[in-house]
C-alpha cells in the first residue's frame, strides 16, 4: 500500500486546460485547472494562467474558481484573443480576466 501511494504521489500535478495561439501567432495563452495530493492525502487545487511569447512569460495562479468546467474534455472555450493580439481574455460564467501582452 505504501509503495502504491508513493508511486501515485510521484506522478506530480494533474492538470487539464486549454491553450490558444494569438491571431498573429506570436503569443500563446494557457489556462490550467491543476490538482495534487501529498503522500499523506492533503489535497490542493489551483488555476494557472500563462501568456507566453516575445521571450517573456506572464504567469499567475489563483484558487479554483467555482462552477467552472473547462479543459480537454469539457468543450467550453475560455480563452479569447483580441483581433490585434494586444490582449487576451479568460472568460468564465461569473468573471473575466484580461491580460495585456508585453510588447
């Protein structure tokens, strides 16, 4: 049992999410719903947001946002780029997060 638990914890973080390239293909936005569990069963869940490109990464994490289902199996789009690639919005039912890209 201990060996099984050790191997389970070694798998690290489990995440599902979405990524989208900007219209100009210079940037990529990612949003991930992540989960981990310690050897002793302490559970942790968080969201990771990233905007990558132009040799820079903007990254921030938050506590989970309730009533949100997205990721590879959900079929709900969360990421929306401005047509000129100047900003990206992460759109959830009860909030929006807008990030300007660093040029």
